[in-house]
């Protein structure tokens, strides 16, 4: 999902991922570069920021 831009990496939880940490980071960087899914927005709001703001869509 991260590779397709359908999910973002929560870096605070990466330590639990062991050896796959770098794969998640690289997958997100690729999705950002290709502007896939979530990253296709002009000004994407990170999910944790959206929830914290209490906004309704």
C-alpha cells in the first residue's frame, strides 16, 4: 500500500518493523516521487494531522 501511495509511513512505529524499515522508507519515497495516490495532492495533509485537527471532510 505504501508503494502505491495508498498509505503513509508512521516513522514512530518503524522500530518494530526490524529489517523492513528501509523498504518502507524507500517505498514511500518512490510513491512521493511518482506522485501516486495520497502524494498526488498539491498539499497533502498527513493522516495524524488531519485527525488531530478534528476536521470533517
